[in-house]
C-alpha cells in the first residue's frame, strides 16, 4: 500500500502509536533497528535519523560512520498485539534505505544492492522480477532457562494435523500476526521432518518479497517465543532428517504479462524464460555462497533429503536445481530449489536477478531438461548430460564466488569484500574447531 508522510503521521496519532522502529538489514541478513519516540516521528519520516554505521556488520569504517535512515513509506505497518505488547505502548515499523550524509545511497546497504538489479531489469524493458519464497523452519523446545534446544516438540510429518502436529497453535498465531501486518497467506502446514513447518505467502515484486522475508523471519521467531518455543531457520539443525530450504519461484513480467509464457513453444516456455534459466545455471556455483551462506547450509545440500546437489533443470522432477511447475499462463515460473532461509533475502534475490540478466543479455540457452531422478543417475550419465555439481562446502562456494565476475559485480565491491571476509573467517573458525564427532570417532582409537 502506498502511503504519504501526512497519512503516516495521521495514522500514528489516531492509533496512539508510542514508538516507531526504523529497520535495516546488515550484510549477513541480520535485521537491525533504531526505535524513536513520538517526539521524533516527523524527523524520522524526513529521513533525518542518524546512526553509527561502523557498529553494523559490513557497513562502514569508523572514520566514515555517520549514516542516515531514509524510510520507505510503503513498508509502514503497526505491529500487532501478537508481536508487541500494547500495554507498553503501540509500536509501528518502517523499513529504511541507508544513505550517506551527503545524500548518496550507501553501496553497502543490501536493499540498495537489490534495487540496482531491479533497475537493470527495467532498462531491459521488464516491469519487474517477481518472487514467491517458501521458507521452512523448525520449532524446538527451550530449556527452563529459556535457551534453545534441538529437541522437537512433535513427531509429526508432512501435512499432519493436531494432536500429532503440536505446532499448529503457534503456526496459527504466526499466520494471524502476518495477516495483521498485510501478508496474504496462501497456506501453512507441517513439513516432512518432525518439528518442521512452512508458511507460504503470496509472491510479489523482488524488493517487496525481500522485505517480506526479513519481516516473516522476525515475526515467526517472536511468536514462537510467546509459545515457549524456539524457531530456527538454520538449514540443517538435525542430522538424518530433512533440512529447511527456501525454494524461490521466479518470473519476469513485461507490459503486465508473464514474459515466461509462450503457448506455441516447447514446454510453453518463451525464449526469455530459457535465457533466464540458462543464466541461473551458468552462475549457480558463483551465487550459492550468497543463497546458502552458512557452513551448515552444505549439510542440507546432500543427496537423499530432497535438496538439490546437481546443476540442472527439469520440467517436472524435484531432484534438479531448477524445476518448472506445471502451471502455465500468468503462473509460468521457474522454481530455484537450492536457496535456504539463512540467506540475506536482498542479496539472494539480487544475485538471482544478476544471473538471469546475464543469461538474457547473452541469449544463453540451457541444455535439455533432465526428466529423470538425477540422484539415481551414474557419474557417467551425469557427465554425458553435462550436469555439474553444486559446491559441497562453504569454502568451495567462496572460491566459486571469487571466480564469478557477474555475481561480484552484482554485489558491488563493498558488499563482496565484506561478505567474503566475514565468511572466510566463519569457515576458518569451523575448520580449526575440534567437533564432538571427531572425539567420538577417534579419541578412544588413536
């Protein structure tokens, strides 16, 4: 919904809002906010609230730390009672863009990174890229002290219902909170693994979708806390069961129509759709460090748990990295299946867009789709079909990122440098840590 400054000020007053949260996201995808009282509402809406950027992961050096928060009025929402206790005063939220004091957009702002790719698509004549994410999450019990565990609170499976699905009540409150914040929820259900859940919300343009993912993750965690549970978007919290993905359905629109649909073409997919798919395949290795950014992400990307490990596309089967759902016409889309919900949504959608743009600009064409179960194909068969494998560790993914100039350019030098530095430190810390598995495996023997 489009708002003006006057409308927001009027609503804040009429609803008795006492605090306004100005929200941003750091390079690693962590949501941050500055909260201001009533006396600062007008100043906040004018984009005059300043903060110390040197304290935010990957933002600025201490000698250039002053940054301005410029709110996007379209993201205004009053937080519902399920998220904030109204007894302490109503709270509203605005998502902000980050600017230098001289008025230049800050190149390290993930929202700006995505906006740059959206502008590139518009220069190619497209209305926008639309995205529909499916972020999965686990609900775990907490200790009496409130610390999270990995103990699931149910033994339910796919589409089970109460009393087997003990998360139904919490999930319903999550849906109610999201609806109150303007989400159009399409479905919610128990997922395959015990304690695993999914709430699907309607697709939107790329920027709105990224905003929605950031909001969604925060709301889910907050409502879970109300129920004494811990919600986690960690990709693979428990060995031996399915991990949590964030399958993302992507499409392009041009002049109000789906640019992927061509009723006369093979599979009814237009040349634009094929170029788009080819771009994603071409840059899969380079962008996976962004779409799957944790050491833990690569413990989900293993055969046998419905997560793709091979760089291929298919018009049907789910073992491929890209699947084309059956719906055609306005609903024609490509489902990218490797991202997980730990990703920074702005950077993830930015690199997807950049990969697709490269495919469109170079008129790349994908190899023939793979209709068989790739997991059951031999190494020789995969080589015959030129099926590459996704990186198997964060280290491999970072090496692939270094070699992909298209993805690096999409991130911009600032984000690329700071992201790479943070993730190399993460990998090194993991590499030198002695894990319990090693002690169990070797201590008594050697």
